[in-house]
């Protein structure tokens, strides 16, 4: 069995290391994607928006436990949906 997660950016205060460039780019990208969503391009935010470590972790666990094939390729949309708080 395998699970491949394809998150865009992983953000949040729970990260052990601080990566300034990644953090700045994630904030900028999320702002641009938020503006795109306001004009009807929400699919871009759904596909490329950042996730927190908690969302990523919950999504991976839920997808791994609910998949019957044992082979999961999860993009940001699948991870976000599965990682939504209960």
C-alpha cells in the first residue's frame, strides 16, 4: 500500500523549521489566489492554496484509512477535503 501526498505549501506555526522564502511565497500566493477567487477563479485556490501541517496530517491519515485500493495519489483538493476539521 502507498499514499503520495502532493500539497502545494505547508504552512503554520507548528513547523519545526522556519523557511522565510517559503513563508513569504505562501502568503503572497494565498493572497493572489484569494483575489482570483473573488473574481470567479476559486479553482486556482483549491488547487494551489497552502495547507497547515494539521490539515495535511489529518488528510493523509483519513485518506489512508478510508481507501480500499491501498494506492492513493492525493492532490491539494483531496488533502484539504479529507483534512477538514470534523
